[in-house]
């Protein structure tokens, strides 16, 4: 269990993989991309021989996942060579929406409806990452829950489950929240929503309860996907390909 920082809003659908985009913003972002970025990164943002695939970029995925709307992307593009684009907040947000829309296309159908090169990584490097830096063995076992995982899921689905474990169809593990009041009384349930002032939870009998966070209250959250959420911020393209290549051998 870890103490959830105040100011973070969580909902039961927070991990849904497709982000919501605005057509007008995507259109404007596409024009910015075509003018400033497409010559290097490709019209579809999937990279070229001279510049990387941006829809797999850790920064882009972070921006999209955390709904930052280009707030971190804009400073990077302004200061990091060879990028020196001084975008307004609106332009950065629209560029972010364009990139998010490109990611959404992959989530629906992959590259040209048939994802390519997903298992082109280094198998041994992927195994080492799984057992080491990736921290996967904290929760998973190749002889336990992941035994035969490659028979159950395609390489593309494996990648989605690594980055968006709560996404897609099927049963989702609940996020559990406990509120301990100054009196010592503790209340636990499945997290529905939380902000700086209130925690809303659902109990086993189906009832929903909202509790005020008052001085002296302690709120703890048990999120079964916490490690995956942390992983997305440090996962590189090579790590993803290597890990997918290794998991795809678990027949």
C-alpha cells in the first residue's frame, strides 16, 4: 500500500487505453505536425530513417496517459536540439491531440492492420529486463500467471497489457482505498473517485459511500497496476521490443 498524493483524481476508467480527442484540435495539430515535424518523423509520426517513431515515444505516451496536453512536450520542443519550436499552450495542446489520435489508430488496428516488428527485439535482453530493471518478477512468474501467456495473447496485445493493463475488455482488478479517520475508524472499498476533499468508494454490497478527508485522516490506496504505471515513465522503445520478444516465447 502507498499513500496517494492529494490532488490526484482517479476513476474506475482511468486506465482505458483510448484517449478522447477533439477533431478540430487534431486537425490543427496535424497542420503543425506537417509544417514542423513530418519531414523528419514522417507524416504519420511513425518515424523515418532519420528520426524515431513518436507514437512509441515515452514522452508522448506519458503526455497522453496523464492528460498533460503538451505541457511537458512544449518545453522540450523549445529547448532540446534540434527542436527550437516556441509553441503556445494552445498549439502544444493541439499537437499533443494529433499525436494522441495517431496512438489511438494503433490501438484499434496496429500498423496497416497488421503490426510489424513487435518481436524484433533481443530475447536475452528482454529476459534480463523482466528479471531485473523492469521489476516484473515483483508480481509475475513465467511458471505461474504468465505460463503460456503467448498462447493467450498476440504480441500486440501483450504490449498493450504492459502499458495499459486496465485497458480493453475483460475483468479489471479493483483499486482498493482505505480511509482511516482521526477517531481510528477505518473504511475500505473499491475506489470510484478521489480529490483533495472527498473519497468515493463502492462496497461489496454495491452501496457507494463518500467520505470527507478531514485533518488527521489517512488515505491509502492499493493499486494492483502501480508498477505498470511507474514502468511507462521509464520504458524505452528498446525495452518494449525486447520485453515483448521475450514474453512471446512463453508458449
